[in-house]
C-alpha cells in the first residue's frame, strides 16, 4: 500500500512538473523569436531603412520607406472598411436586432473569420482587381478590411452587452431617444473595449501577406494615390527572405523586427488598457 | 467622435495628395531572367527621364497572364507567347501584343557540391538524365566521364527547378527537348512542366537561394544570378561537341545564326544553336508590349524607354553578364516600334 | 442576450400603426435601419464570397467532378488537374503540427489552469497571447533561416540514424519538406490550444476537483482523470480550431515546404499544400481551366475550415453548457 501511494505521488509530481516544462517551452518560443529578430534585425536597422527606396537588384543598400508608408496606407484604408461595418453592425446586434437576424449575422461573421487569408485574396482579386484592371492599394485594403470585420463586429457586440442595463434604462427614463442613449451613454461606457478590439484587429491584419500578393502586388517606387500597386512590409519580407542576396536577407530581418515590434506594441497596449478598465460606468 | 472623423479625413486627403506624384507610373510584371538588367535600366532611365517603371519579377508565366488581363501595362517573358496565348490576348483586348527582344542571356547549370569548386562539364545526356531523375548520384559515370580529374562524391543529387511559371524553365526545357527525345516525350517544353523530380523555388532568386543553402543541389538559373551570388556553374556540350561556358562571346555566337531569318514578330528559339563556340542554352528575352495603349502618356513613355534600352541601354548590359542584341535585330526593332499605338 | 425592450413613449399614439415613411422621421428608426444595413452587409459580403468561389470553379467542377479529389496529376500544359497532392500535403503538415502541438499545448494549459498561482498564470497567458499575434510571414522568415538549416543538419540526420527504419523518416534530408512545415505549424497553433484549453479547464467547477481529492486522488490524478475529461469537449474544440488555423496557413508553409506536388510516405519529402499552391500559381494561371482549378482548391479549403470551425464551436458550446451548473455528480 505504502509503495503504491509513493509511486502515485511520484507520478503526480513528475507529470505536473512536465506540464510546467510545456508551459515554459511555449513561452520560451516567444522570447526565442524576439531574440532572433532583435539580434539579426537590430544590426540591420539604420536610418536608410526608414528613408530610402529599394536599390536595383544585386546592389547593396537602400531601404523600405515605400513599404512602410504602403503598409500604413493599406491599414488606414482597411479600417475605413472594417471598422464602420463592424462597429455599426455590432450596435445593431446588441441594441436593435431580434434573435433570428442576430444569429444569421453572427454566423456570417464567424464564417468570414474562418476564411483562410489566401481565399480572401482570391475574392479581392476577382472583385476589385479584375473589373478595374489594376493592382491597387484599394484592392489590398479591401482584403484586409474584410478580415477586420468579424473581429470588430463580435467585440463591439460583446462589449456593448457588457454595459449594465441600468445605464440604458436610466438614460431612457430621463427622456433620451434610443439612438441618443446608445451614442451618448452605452458606447462611451464600452469605449475602452471597442477601441482595444479595433487595435487588435489592426495588429492582426498588419502582418497579413497572402491577401496582398495579388491585390496590392508590390511597387519599386512610391505608390501615388490609392489606385496603384504598393509595396508593403509583409510582402517585402517574403520576397527578400526567399531571395539569394545577403543584403536583402539583412533587410528582411530588419523589416521583420519593425513589423513584429509594432504589432507586439499595439497588442500590449491594447491588452493593458483592456485589463485595467473593464466597462466601468462613468459617473 | 466628430473630431476623430475630422482627423481621419484630413489624413486621407493629405495622404492622397502628398503621395500623388507628378511623374508617370507604368506597371509591368514578368520574367525574373532579365530582372537584374531591367531593374538597373528602369533606375537609370528614371534618373534621366523621370518616368517610373514599376517592374515586378514574378515569373514569365505571371507576366503573360497579367498583361493579358490588363492589370499591368506591359509584360516580360523569356518564353515567347504561343499562338493560343496571342489569340487569347487579342480576344480579351481587341488588339494584338508585340514581342520586343531586349537582351541576350544564358541559362546555366548551377550546383552546390561540398568539396567541389571546379567548373564541371555537362553533356546533354547527363543534364537530361539528372532532371529526369534517372541519374541520382553525383559520381554517376555519365557525369564523371566528362569530368576526369574531379573527384565527385557519391551523394544523392538534389534537383531544384522552378515552382512558378517561368521563361527560364521554357528555355531549359526547350533545350532538353531538342537534345533528348525522351525528355520531349515525357515532359516537353513550357513555362510550367510536370517535373519528374526535384524541389521548387520561386523565381530565379528562389532557385539560387535554394541551391546556395542545399548541399548536393543542382538547378538552372540565368547566368547573372549564379555570378552575383558566387555559385559555381558548369559548361555544357554544344551541338559541335565542344564544352562551352556561358559568357558574352558564346552567347553572342549563339544568336548570330538567327539574325538572318529573324521572323517579323521576333519570336525565335536559339537553344542548341550551331556554331563552334556557341553556348547551347542561350536565349533572347522579350518585353510584351500591347499594340494599343489607352493612355497616350504611358505609350510614349514605353516607346521612349524601349528605344533607349535597345540602343544606349545596351551599354549597361555587359556589366551584368548579358550579351548585347545583334545590330541587325536592333535595326529591325526600331522600325517595328511604330506598331505600338 | 436580451436586447433592451423598453420603448421610449413617442409623442404620437400607437407607434406600431404608423406608416414606414412617417416612422422614418423618428431618429431611432433611421438608426435602426442604418445599423441594420451595416449588419446585413456582412451577410451580403460573405454570400458573395461563397458565390464567387462556386462560380469561379465551374469549369473544373464540370470537367473533373469528384475525380478532382483523387487525381495525383497537376499538369497545367495538358490541363489535367488533380487536388490529391495538395490535400495530402495540407493534411499531413497539419497532422504533424497537431501531433507536436497538442501534447505541449494541453500540458501547458493544465499547468496554467491547475498549478500556477493566479499571477503567474495570467502573466504567462499574456505572453502566450502575444505569441498568437506573430504574423505568419515572420514564422516563415524564421523557418527559412533557422528551422530549415537545423532540420537539414541535425534533426533529420538524427532521426534517420535512430528511426530510419520507419518509412516516415527515409529519403534525403533536404531541410524543407512536410516535417519542417509541420514543426512551424506546431509553433503557430500552440497558443490557440493553450488559451482555449486553459479557459475551459478554469471553467470546470471546483467541486469536481475537490470531490476527487477528497476521495484520495493525487493532484495529477484529479486533474487527468476528472478535470480534463470534464473539459474534454472544450479541449477538442480548441484542437479543431487549431486544425482549422493550420489548414489555412499560407506564408509560413510555402516558405518551408519545398513547393513540389508529391505524395510520399516520408516526412522528409518536399510537398505542397492547397494554400501554398494558390499563392504561388494564382497570378500566372493562364487559361480559365487552370484558374478555375485553383479557385476550386480555394473552395475545398474554405469548406474544410468551415466544417472544422463549426465543429469547434459546437464542442465548446457543449462544454460551457455542461460547466454552467448542470454538473454531473
């Protein structure tokens, strides 16, 4: 009896230690990735990287200024598509709709969320590139915006639901219309959560490459306006990484560091905001 | 909320304005084979002239497809469009498409064999055998026989080919089809073939990258990619029995024979060309330019660039290991440029 | 879930009997309509996507029918298209990925949910959430420069020397291939398994654990034999979610899989996945049949992820229902 108990206790301690190892491995991977990027990319980042355009193939030097601006433009335009649809759609689901409509909309949003990013690229190509006969920032932003919709929609709905009924009822009891209540009381109360959701959605699509491959394409120069092809950080990383040129590899690491750094920063900021202020009603 | 929207609109307007340049932007896509020289040309031309040519090296296959769809203004390919593709272009766009040769280049067999830094000699039998998967070790007699004096290891050969639609593949398979009837039967020639063996790399860049990183690898790339990245490449036995290494002279000699009978549309194959020191896997590469341009500004810029590239621009090609176009071809092309309207 | 059903009394009598146009003058009705349009656009867009995939793939669907799924040949010149190598590659890499990620993920989730003190658990979960935010192309970057050389020089030769008698580990060690792609995928999906499993484990009611412990089981036994089975459907749900993610992964896979449509019993062999072939060949697919075949592949991928996501959601719904008070004694 004693022996059996000791064995069970040993197994227990051992297995639980193993789970600790698993957790450690998982977290270690993150630091490993960061470490490598900082090491390889840190040495490659210089002022040129942020300010110069790419040089002709095979010549060292140059930078990714056009890719950085290109990514920024893509994200800006993508949020114009993704945020309003998600935000107002979420308001509809939380404040106005009946259960049947809500079910259909949520189902569609979940479906859209699960679509692989390359398939979104196919859709954007068929819808925006072919009819207008142009690779463009708009086409790329369309693809990215589509990917933002489900995240902002669900989050808006959730955070609005989280606002206590009492707030709504109080406002209406004072004579405010429903819309006024929503915009002046409920949304501000859920403001934090919604903003962080938008930030997280942006961070998610900032790194997406597949939808851009045949929509925004790429550009050696600055992309004028919104209807021309544009360079972007993720596509540049992909192109440079699979090339044989050492200098391009160096730049790919730098771009990776910049991209991941920005994404992680946005994630950290968003989560910290979220953790601190969970829908606290304003007094 | 209102302030946020206001800021957003301001950024949009600013962004659109600030980044809308006055200089013309012309988009092109296609072959990776001539990418180094095109990239240099467009850069030099931009400095002299101001027009921006945004060329993306996505492979000849994509170049043909995108110029047919009209999503880019011009294409580039080292495998000329076949009759079906030209018909398809005409059907989609209402006018034709023109081929203009720009440089001469060579496709070389590159390899990465640990311990071997010499330039190897490859017979057509060896090359077709390797790429058919029949010759699987480096010390196979078919290879060793032509390389007495080099100690080849008994390692497995790793074949690397293109994973994307490629004019370079077209040139390579065109050559193999000419020298090996078995290859012609089993695989044939094209920008995208059913490879019996091997790994796929994207673009000349990807293949060179893979070869550099993979011991015992062999692949086929345009000469400059091997040279710029210091990857050894071998000589190929030509139709007269001489082992020829790809360089300016041997490529120029390969083209010399085709000049007299150059067809009107410039689509010609010069692989396995006659000539004692002709390099057998040479080729022209073409810009695919629509007959009709909707935008007059773009058309003029395109014609201006083309004229410059086949005349003054030729001064830059030899530095990047491409051979100049034969004079007769240039003259013919200058006359043909008027067809672009 | 109930929406606010309190209606602000309007100045006019019976609100429901007014005509549509006169109701429109009421600000709330406009708001309702506009927000409805936004919500409806989501449904519209999703429908358009599915229709686009269906109509785009009509040519190969008519020509090949069901044999599309069982043909190995992918020959653009002869216009013979078969999806089998890509389906195989997608499933194998996802399989390897899950094989590695599931034990690690569940183990880590158990640690975070059962053992670690609140603060450590939350901090580690924070970092793991950050891992989920790393974009695919960065994993690809690391895959090309770190994992491939590691595989080619250490891992693959070591496996060949020890387990080389298995057909799984035979063939030359290229560095790229199914195994490498599987490893990269494993790293990418671990965070999903951990965060969902952790939540599910945390939601298991305390009395289950305490009952097991009261009956004399060790910590591990109570976890493994009582808590985990209770949360089984939720954990399965997390696995399906991870699988759906792994199947759709494009960039990281295409950079390390070797891009060759091959079916091989060896994990060291290069291969191709559905997402990777679309990414590589879409812009150059001349001819409507070729393009249609790629779109049909996209449709297949879409359906696969659709089914898996649906199953995942179903399973997680089951778990939360079980956990919320209807606990089994």
